[in-house]
C-alpha cells in the first residue's frame, strides 16, 4: 500500500469516526460510568467484614468516592489545557497504569482496624486499594465532554447532554448490581468481569481520542474567549451540588439502619441521585424545573413533621416517603445547577466546582456530623437547606427574607431553650394536641409555597418541635459512634429504662415498681431475653444437657441483659464492637444488668469475628446477638464466620443466633450455612409475648445450631422448636450474599 493510499484510508477512518462521534462518546461515557458505579457497592461489600457491617461504612465510602471524583475532575481540568493529542496519550497511559492494579481487592497492608479514628483508616484503605482506577474513571465524564465540545461536530454546542448518558450508565450499574450481579456472581467473579470491561473502556477512549486528534476536528477555541465564572456563581454551583451529595449519604443511613448494611439498600438512593442528572441535564428535561419547585412543599411538609418523631412501624411507607422526598429535592438542586451552567468552554470549571460541592456535602455528612451531633441532625439540616434552592428563595431583598423567617425561627429558638435549659417534657396525654400542632405547621408550609423563605423557617420549626419533644418518652441521653446512634430513654410511666439503636429497642430495664419505688436487687431480663423466651430456653437447655456452662461467649452486649443468666462458677465473656454500648451498659445509672448480675464480667472490644477467633477459650455456648438497629451484620452469618465459631466451640457445644428481623427471612439462610458446615438447625418463632407496652417482653426468632441432633435433644422437646431445612437456599459466604431473596421470602 502506498503512502498516499494509507493517508487516504486514515482520512476515511477519521471522517467515519467523526460522523458517529456523538454515539462513540455517549457509549464510552456510558461504559465508564457503568464501571465507576459498579465498583462502589462491589468494593464496599468487600470491606464490610472488616468493620462489623456498620451502615457508617457506606457513609465514609461515599466521602472517599466524592473526594476521588474531585481529584479526577481536577486532573481532567488540567488535561484539557494541553493539546488533545498529548492529553489523550497521558490519559491512556494513566488507564494502563491503573490496569496494573486489577483485579480489584483489599490492599494486603490493611489488617485489623484501629479502635479509634476508624473513618480515616477506612479512607486510607479505599485510597490504596482502588484509588488509582477509580480516579482515572472519574476523569472520563468531564474530559470526554470537553473533548467532544472541541471536536467541531455540529452537535457539540451542548456537550452537557452527554452527562445524561454518563449518569444513565451509573444508574444502570447501580440497579444491575443488587438485581443481577450480587445474586448471580461471587465477588471474585464480579472483579474479573469488571477488569475485562475496563479493558474495553480503554479501547473506546482511544477511539474518542482519534476523533479529537484527527484532522477533521475544527480548530480549538481559546479558553480566554469566554469570561471566567464569577466567584458568586462558583459558590452557587458548590452549594447546589453539596446539598444533594450530603442528602444521599444521610437518607441512605436513615433507611439502611433498620434493614441491613448491604448494597441493595445503598444503591437505591444513589441510583435516584444519578437519575436526577439524567432527568434534568437535557435539552428537554423529564420534569420542568418550575413543576419540580411546585411539588417541593408537598414532600417537605410530611418529611418535616415525621422524620424525627413518631412510630416507624410502617417501614415501607416511611422509606417511600424519604426516597420520594430525596428525589424531588435532588431534582430541585440539580435543576438549578443545569439552569446556571456556563458555556461549554468553561465546562471543566463547572464540573470541578460541582465535585468540590460533592466533597463538601459528603465530608459534612460522613465525617463532621457524626463527631459534632449526638443524633442524625445533619439529615433535617440538609432537607431545610434544600428548600433554599427554590428559585425565588432570595427574591425581594435580604430584609424581606429575614422578615419572613423571623417568627418561626424565633419560636424554634425558644423551644430549644425551654427544652434544654428548663428540661420541660410533654406528658403522654398530650399526644393528640402535639400531633395537631405538627399538622398545623405542615399546613403552614403548604400555604407558604409562594414564599420559600417562610417555608424554610417553618420546616426548621417542625424539626425543632418534633425532634425536641416526643410525648410518652423521657430522653435521658443520646450517644453517637461510628456504629450508630444510641438513645437512652424512660418509658412514659417512668417504670422502664430503654435503649434504642435507630428505631429499635435493644433492651429494657425495670427501674420502678408499680407504687413508684425504685427496683432493688438483681435486674430482670426483658425484651427478647425474658425468662421463658426462646433465648432463655436455649441457655437453660444447653446448661441442662451439660450440667453447667463452664464457658459462654455472647456476641453483642446491648444493655447487658444476658449477664443475668450467668450462674455461680460459670465464665461468661461478652464481645462488643461499639465502645459507646459498653459505656452505657456498664454505667449503673443507665442499666443495672451488669452491675447487679456480673460486675466482673469481661467485655472484649472489637469485631467479634476477629476477637472471638483470637480468644484462647473454647466455649460450651456461643450466643450471637449482634444487631445494628433491626439489622444483623451479614458478615456474622456467613459460612466463613460460622467456620470460625466452630473452632472456638467445644465438641458438644451449641451456637445460638438471634435472627429476629422485620424485613428479612433469615432462618433458611442460617440453616443453609449450618448445613454447609455439617451442622443441624432448630428454629423457634416466639408468639407468646403479646403485651409489650405493659411488660416490655418481645417475641423473637432464634436459631440453635449444633454438630448433631443429640446436642439439641432437650431443646427439641420444648414446644415451638422445629428443625429447618434450607429448601434450595444458597448459603451466604463472604464472597456471596443475596439480600433481595431474603426480603422477598419475608414479605411473600
């Protein structure tokens, strides 16, 4: 082939590529986003076993992802200042370097997590393990859009529409992960598939580079031709990006606390977050910005009066309300972002500012708020802040805005002072009046839909009123740690001291008799641990079979209720991951179980899978009672976890698992895991505790596992205990779990 023919062929290829440039760029961005957002739940799931499965892992992970996006966007901003050919070579080189770290996995230098500053240890783990490939992928969206804008293609005047293709890929990845990838593939298979698609992406990016670097592309415009964005505009971009970025972390923690720390629940808010970009970064938005603004009051009003107080029993309705509210508020903020977007020449400035906003929102929600607020105060703060994103929020001048806010904000401040300084409590009998006032505030929010400043102030008032006072309950203390929010409160009649984690009661201690006198002597186990309940039955049956329990391991401390089942001469050890729980349980002014029944009982701090395995003792009985609100950390139920327990279990010992859950059917999963390790399983669904509001005794679902039926012989004769077979359910492992199937089995 002659030189002339070769040049003609290259020219024909360039012309052909140029013709299909929009499709090539859109497909490349789609694949890049698919990889970027598939890795988030995939790698975070890998990390779960190292940190006890706490929902906060996802919050900190989101901080890393936002920070890595910022680094990627800054790199793309710098790269677009270079000639396209040189920039393309540099970026392909970075992708090749990132490919050397594949397949993805946890860096070998990270062993057990520290007892303090877990957040920073976790951020370092993410950075070392996946930082380079994630950052290289993060740069693709702004970089490819900028390349397309400078290509000279007739459709290059609005490259922002390509951002919709990018976010559509992200949305597809997040939905596909829990529905297809997680149930069908192990983590090892997922990482192998991810590495293969990463190679495909490198080829697609090379094609995009050919389009830009070819002689067909128009001359590149100079950046100086467009005025640099004003500082006020950049601050607006940052704020409008920060609010939804913080909200996605806050709403994820809110809905995942009571079900499970698992990708299935993490990806739903993040998918909705990305879907809003697809909806509004478009020449013809799915929903007009004006219509979104009109809808906002109708979702904010119910959120404001129900978020901090009230019963969360109707979990599906509650979750739906929060997801709908989050979606509308995020649409509002991102719609404003798109309305305020700059010319394509300043595209990377825009994305750099939005990524800074993402980091600000993530850091506030994932790092600052847990160390500043004793409860999840950041969530209502962000909901209220989103109201200020309404287009007319600051119209009419500062004086009119302050006048509209003055009265509701003043009332909020007065409520705060009365509650925290005077300690005024609302009696239980005032419930109807309390609810009527909340409804009145909600009506005020709706009537203020034409005045966003007043609406904002009324939302703050609703949060103050519902959060500071909850009739029928006297708050004693609220404590927050990496592993959740713990609330100590007294019942309405002052007879019981309660410990809440999220919305779930984790223990109750009777502190006053019917005549109002203090209870003295040994504390009596209540809630799931009441005498005659299934947990009690497993302890007594195992003790009866062996004569005595020489050694017992209890995973999960709670209020320490199980301590009162220890008998003289027995050695019991608790394993607890949360230092705040240990502090509350040991304090006799909070709960009396440990102080009255076993003041010398050792408590080992750390994740039980690690600390129990490191124990030199072999146990007659291992009781697994570890919860995060209503969720059991999944990594404690896997085949690898049970194999570790068996190493520490005596030949005729028994493993007891408390598997009560409002949303997941876990008995067959436990039976499948047990069968895979040669164990037999009995399960009891308790139905005898039917008067909780008066005696604080709770029904429980409990599984007992042993190496043979003889070790469970006494328990099998107790009414209600039945053998369970897996019936085709696949056992969970550290490499595989399927949350959706467990959810479906429970509900249907």
